[in-house]
């Protein structure tokens, strides 16, 4: 266990004073800042002495402020800004993030400047500001891509940025994470780092499936194959139609990774869905998930409940095409005939006929 880890462990046990005393025994100033921030956040989470928090963050900011190293200042300030935001001091967080970016601009080494900007971007992403974070990642990428350094050093720098972009995605809700994973995958793929590209692609696919209920901790559990725990989190954090959608999203991921018990998850979800109130959008989402899960009869039941003509037409088209892919052409035509929008109905019938001809 490292000294930093031991400090975090002490804080987790509520031994805050001892944890803080050990901070000053760390040789690395960035680790001191990380340790102080970790203790402050643990105090808030564990219900410790709240009046200690401002002083702890002042100490962390002072370490960054007194440093002569612009890289340490930039990264240190970004860690402090992240803490301010997490603790609810939003204006302070914004001001310190601005200072961090300014300090990064003073770094002469392009590789260090790029890494510093990417690290700031990561911490900005953890606040939920995906747009600003991605903009900073783009700048970091350009700084390193244009750097007059050896090819090997440039590749190492770009890979570090990709790793931070992927890590940022890990901290975000699925809808925001998708763009980060896609960007990281593109970098890994273009640099032929196939194993990392594969891992990131899997995270991207999961985020796309868990688009409604993909909290970071739920996605993390699913990636580790802890399906029961993921379902328990869904049931704890979501109610009504959101819970139904979440359970079906989990089932679809289980199907994608060839976990046969997904059928049990679908069955249990539908059993509890009888009294759930559905908007047109949620009914369409449920119908689409059931279509992808192969539960076409159930999907049709939900699709017929949709009172928005556009959404209903889209859901019914998906079911009809799924039936056609099974070569159940007569059933597919029957569903297609029930599509309310004439242009969608005609297009679907044409596609079914084309498929039936071979």
C-alpha cells in the first residue's frame, strides 16, 4: 500500500487527523494535493468535521500556488477545482479551473503542456461539463500533434490523452460518455493499439445500450459481469418506466455478451411493467429494446400503445423488419400494414418484399 493509499484508508476509517498529519510526509507535491482533496471529500461523505474542509482546501491550493513549476500548478489547481465543484462551491471551482488553464498555457514543453491540458479536461469532465472538457481535449491533442518531437514521444503523448479521454467517459452518464469513448477509440485505433481500442469499443457499445440509465457505477458493474449487482442498482436508483427501461437495457447487454439468463431479466421486468405509465417516447424505447431482445410479441404490445404517429410508425417498422429478418414474412406484412404513416408503411412493405425475394 502506498503512502497515498494509506492516507485514503485512514480517512475512510474516520481517522481524519492522522490522515492529515501523514500528508506532509509525502515527497510529491501533487500527491499532497491529491491526499488533501481526498481527505476533504471523505470528510463530507462520512459526515466528519465539516469546519475542517475550507482549511484543507486552502492548504491544497497553497501548495499549487507556491510552486514554481507551471505543470504542477496547472494540474494541482485542476484537482482543487474538482474538489470545490464536488463540494458544491461552484464559483470557486470555475475560478480555479480558469487559473489552471492559464498556468497550462505557460508550460514550454509541448508534451507536458498537452498532458496538463488533458488532465484539466479530465477534471472538468468529472463536473459534468462535457462540452468544455472535449474542447480542452481537442486543444491538448493539437498541441501534441503539432509538437516538434520524436515520433515515439508524440505517440506516447497522444496515447496518454486518449487514456484520459477514456477515463473521462468512465465518469459520465452514458449519453455524455459516448462522445468521449468514440474519440478515445478513434485515437487508439489509428495508432494501432488494438487491445486498448477493443476495451474502449466495448465501453462505447455498453454506453450506447445503456443510454437511459447508464450511471457510471452501473456500467462498471456490467463490464465486470456483475449483472445482479447492476440490476440491484437499477432498482434502487430508478422507479416506474425508468426502472423498466433500465432492466431491459441490462438484459440487452447481457444478450450481447452471450449471457443466457437475459431471458429471465426480460421476463421479470415485463411482469412488473403492467402498472407502469408510459409516455410516447418511453413506450417507443421499451418497444425498441424488446425488438432488439427478440421479444417481438411483447414489443408489438407496447408499440400499439403509442399515440404519437411518428414514434408508433418507427416502432412498428422496427418490429416488422425484425420479423422479416426471421423470414416470417406474412407476420412482417401484417405489422407493416398497421403502420399509421403512409410513407413509412410503403417503405417497410417494399423492404419486406425485397428481403422475401432473396
